[in-house]
C-alpha cells in the first residue's frame, strides 16, 4: 500500500487566466500565427519547386500531380507542405504529399484551380499548430492536471515506497530522491535540472518506477537525439524486466543514437521485436508458403498430366480400333483374292469342258457373274486399304505425340486429389499462423508500457497510440512551446512531469511569431515552467513545492561550475559532487580548468557583417596541433578514438563552424561529426575539453548572440549551454578589447568573461601563434613553417619578399590605400612574380589624387590586374595557400607597430577570398548610363577583347564601352567603371 505525504499548493501568482480563457487566448494566438505563416507576407523562403502540374482523380477525389528535378533530402519525412504558384505573392496553401521517385501527388482541402504549371513549396510549419487547435477543442484526459496551467496548482504527494520500484534508488542524492518520489505520486511535477545534475538519471528513474508500478508512460523530448540519450538510460534500468524483450519499451520514430540502436534496438523497435518473437511462426509460415507455391505449381502439372493421359488413352483406343479395322480389311482382301482365284479356276474349267450343254452354259454365266462381283469388291477394298492404313498411321502418330507430351512432363508423385486436399490443409495452417502472429502483435502492444518519441511526432499521433498514457514525461521541457506542452498534458490521464532547465536552450519559434501582439506571443512562446506559475516574470523561481530543483552537479570541474553559477544560476547556485576523474594526459597548453586566450593583439580581416574569424581559426588549429603532440587528441588519421570523443569546438555562427570544419579536415585528415558546431547542436552532450570561440572582434556591430540580457535571454541560455558542456577544461577564445567595449554592462556574457578572466589562466596568443622574424622562414622545417605565426611590421616586408619569391600559383593583395614609395616598391616586386607566369591581382580603393592614379596605371602597365573596391578597408595578402592578414595597409605602410599574421591553410584562404568577394553589393558611381546600360569610361582600346568577353559593347556616339546592367558585375565595374 502506498504511503502519501501531501502538501497543498498555494501559488503566489496566477500566470494565466482561467482555463477556458487561457484556451481561448491560445486558440486566438495559434490562429493568428497560422494566418501569418501562410500569408503572402511570410518571410520564410521557398525551399524548392514542382513543375508539369495537372489534376488527376484518385478514388473520386481531385488531386494534383507534379514533377520535380531531384528529390529533396528527407523528402519521405515531409508529409505536409505549403505551396503556391511559383513566383506569385499569394497565400500559401497547405497540402498533404505522396512522394514518388520523380513526382508528387498533392491533396488539399483548398482548390488549386486553374492548375498552376509550376509551384514553389516549403515545409508546413502550420501542421503542428493545427493539431494544437484540434486538441484545444477536445476534452482533456484529466482536468486536474491542466489546473496547473492556471497557476492555481494541485496537491503535491510523494511515494514513500519509491525505492521498491526504482533500482539503485539509494544512489540518488536527496534532491533527486525527492524528484522521483514526487513525480511518482503527484498529478503535476516540474523538475529543474541544470547541466550535470543527473537530470537524465532522474528521468530514467521516474519512468522505471511508473512502469514497474504498471502505469503506461509516454516519454517525450524535442529531438530524436534527446529521446535516444534518455531512452538508453531507461532501457538500462528496465532490461532485467521479464517483459523487456517482449516489447515493454517502444521507440516510435527513427533511432539516431548508435549506442541505443546497438544495445537495445532489437527490443524497443516494434518491427524488430515482432520479427524476433514471431521468428518460429515466420519460419513455419515461410515453409508453408514455399510448400503452397509448390502445390500451386504442381496442381496445373497434375491437371495437364491427367489431360495428356486421357488424350493418350483415347488415341491408343482409336489406333487400336483402326488397326483392327485394317487387319480385318487385309483379311477380307486375302479371302476375296483366294475366292477370286478359285472362281477363275472353276470358270476356266467350265469353259474348257467338252460338254457344253445348257446346264454348263448356265454355270459359266453364274461363275462369270461371281468373278466380276469378286473383282469389283477386290478393287473397291484395294482402293480403300491405303486410306485405312493412312488413318492408322495418323492415329499411331497421335499416340506418339501424346506419349511425347506425357514424357515431357516432370515426374509426378501422388494424385491431383491428394494435392488439392493438401492445398486446403496448407491454406488452413497459413491462416492459423497469421492469426497467431496477429495475436502476438496484439500481445506485444499489450505488454508495452513505455512509449518514447519526439514532441512533434507525439502531437501528430495523439489518439493513435495503442494505449492511452497514464503518465506523460516531458524532457527538455524548456525547449517546448506552450501549446505543445498543453496538448501533451491534456493527453495524460494520471500525471504530467516536466523536466528541464529553463535557463538553457529555449523553444525554436517561427519568424512569423514577431507579427503577434505581445500578449498573444506569450501564449505560444512560453515554456511549461513559466506557464504553470513556477517562475516570476524575471525568470527566477517562486517558492512552489511543485518545482523540485536538482542542486548538485557531477559533470564540471568546480571552477567551471563557478562560472556558470555566476551568470546563469546566481539565485540558485549549484554545488559540485563527486566527479569522474580527469584521465587526460597532462598538457602545458591546458594549465588549468579555465583557460582564456585573448586575441585582441590581432584583428581579422573582413567587414562589419563578418561571422567568421580566420585569426581564431588559426589559433584553434594550433591549439589542436599542440594537443595532438601532447597525446591529448589522436594523431592525424589515427585509428580508435575520434577527436570528437575528447574535444568540442563551439561557435555562435555557422560561418565560423564551416571554416573550422574545413580547417579540421586539414588537421585530422578527415571530417569528424560533432567536433565543431553551433551551440544548439551540442545540447545534451558533454566533452572533457570545450573550446568556446566567440568569433567577434572583426569590427562593426556586436552580433545578436551577445546582445541579450536576463536569465531568459538567448544570450544567457546559449552561453550556459556552451560552457556547461565541459567536464575538465574550458578554453575561451575572445577579443577582450572588442568585447569589453561593446558588450552591454549587465550582460550575462560579460559576467561569464569576467569570471573566466578572474578564475582562469591566461594563455598568451603568442604561445600558440609565435612572433617570428623574416629570416626564420628560410630556416624553419616544413612543419614549423606551416604553423600560424605573427610578424612585426618591421619584419613584414622581408617576410613577404621571401613569400613572393616562392609563389607558384597566385597572388591576391588587398590594400585600401597607396603611398608612392611603398606602392612602387611592391609594384616592382609583384611585376617580377607576374613575369614568372604567376597571376597577380591587386585590390584597392579608387585613387582620388593624380599621384594615386599614376601609381595604378604604373601597376597595370607592368601586367598586374588592379581592381577598385568601394569603401574597402581589408588588409589581406594571399600567396598560394598562405594567408597574411592584420591591420597593416600593405601598399601604404611606412612606419607602424602593427602585427601581421601568417596562416598556411588552403581552406582559410578560400574562405577569406570568398568573404572579400561578397563583402559588399556593387555600388558603381553613376557615370552617365542610359536606360539599362552601365558605361565603362576607363575601358581603353587595348582592353577591348576583355570587355567584349564580359558582354561589353561599343557606343559610337559617346565613344565609350558599356555593358548591360545584368552583366555589370563587381569586377567589371571596379576595373573599368
């Protein structure tokens, strides 16, 4: 018998109004959001297009068939799309989709008449919102659970016998035990699990306890990976259950975590479970099906043999009858011939007799008549005999043919009647096995008590589970929007448990949410913790017994924990329990749990919209090289452990992630998943070493990642996730001068940086990227020369001269300004490179002085390509696969103290050149163009072939070359415009 402790909840604030009012407001918000998503003004772009549209009839319903050039990735998972005529600005129409290899069939409640020849499509973000609306119109399974969404709350109980149902219950700490006890007994429980506090173990214990008590559990998380990671722990607790291998736990949807698939896939995947348990039945069924196929093949053969046998018997009888007739005919002919001979002899004797009286004459006359009759009969029978013989031959031939047909048939045993009888028996056994298999599947469905899937799939499948859930467990609840949480809570018959951290990643929301009024937005974007009145408007917790906080973390070093306490959990700081020992090899590059690398001395090239930083990429590349040298990371192309088992590099922007991924391919010899990515992709994971690359520092405005304020801001949440992935070491890479200058004063990110500065050990950037002199380049080994390095301004000229002497494939120089002496010096050096056949391109601002114009023309006369860029400020030199960059204007520099960085990386060169090419839109000064023409006043006679190749034409009236506007590329306009 269960023993209950009961606490009555008196909520301090009512976050939302009465249930009916809350539902009405949620319905209004969802309807408005659906309208915004399908509106012509929606900012979401089309993902693809269909063509060749025509209407078709499918079972009496008008549908539409379209073709596509290539099937999009994951198309089979896209069962609902939004479409509209391609290029139009009308509202999007929701359609259901059936994909084929080269075409789709679209179904919609709306009309596509007249059928557009082409459609553009995008994923239907309204599908789940429409499902939420359906749920809001239905009666909830338990009104008591939903009372928690009014802020009033319900009674809190605790199962004092939890240890009877939860294995290793005594290994939990007090907070974890309270969370499990309360979740097993209460209608509603919220568990706040900051990083490393054993939240997943608590979830596994809750699910185990409910399952062992006989309750049906629906376990949910926002992503497949989150589902699989928790489900692996759940299965480990339940694998000793007698029904585990009979389908006790079921994963609905694709298993993405290899460990779960390899260890438990055969038990939690329904198809695999059915296949395993029905193995003997399936084997017997297969054997019977094979015998049935044999019987199906043999019955026609037996029937054919019976027909041939009957035919042969008839032919043999006919031949025998004909043979008898022929024999009788031959005998009759023989008899007639003998009679004919005897009659002739009598006639001869009568004629030669000496007494020819009247009697003798009468006898002669009679014999003559008999002989004539015999002759006629012999003639008749003789004429008939060949036909009779031929008929006999024909009938004999029919016998032979029938015999050959019989011989051609395979040897057969048994009879047709026996086979037909056996066929009935086999079919009966097949039906019996199918019924037994169906019964087995039903038994497997009956055995299942734990369903695990994603939130999205659960919402779409509500009402279609084999059994209604008694308990719904929502993991990572802070990432789930309110309508989804409400819909899932409405499906729970006994209890609803929300587990997560509302100070880590929040819900992913459609951009159209911005079009809603703040009050309506609140009814969509809130998470379950806020919606149930557990949090204040500022994101701090209320004193509410429904909320259980896990306060002890076991993942991070206490210094790392101190950092996240300072900016993410100052009101509820975490303590550090016993942790897994640090078994990494010692490396001087990781002298402490917290390491700060300040990149302020070097500024990366780029523009204010940059979201990648090659300086940071070079530093991280060298950091990983040193860790490889010290044995902390595996060597290039090493077998066994992957770098991602030890290291995670987290960046705020996809551009930097792409750059680092390519750099790591150079470093490790192959690509590695989950080694470098944005913050969202690392949610739920942990690594011994985490490098947090801030990227910022190239100038311009601070990115949105860093601008948020408050616990519930994306800045705080994302920073929390990034830092808290680390177990033993965090390395923060930051341009401190830039960030201190631009971060908001109360920013959580600023607090994090201050903590790392105060608690951590500074690693000078020069210790990873050394300062070198030009003379060293020729003396260094190939490997050392490939390391990133800084060069002082007074060493830069000699270093670049050495670089140009070794150039083989290309030289690209970006320098905004020119000075006479410096530009002349480099023009001569670059011209020498050009004479060796190496292409050389110089990019600078258009000169505004006669001296500058003279310098540009001088460079062009030596064979150099010179391109003008509007308002450029980049300082970059690329020689083959070597990238030089910093703050020094190469063609203007005379005396300064700037550092320039040398970085050997083909991928970094490619990335930087791409960014520089796309840095700004074309902004040519208007130069007298008319209509759709852009004139090129600097295009001379000697440029005519190049201008023509670029689409240029000659205007005889104005005596100028021009290009159509659609061909006025940045390169064309900068060179000749």
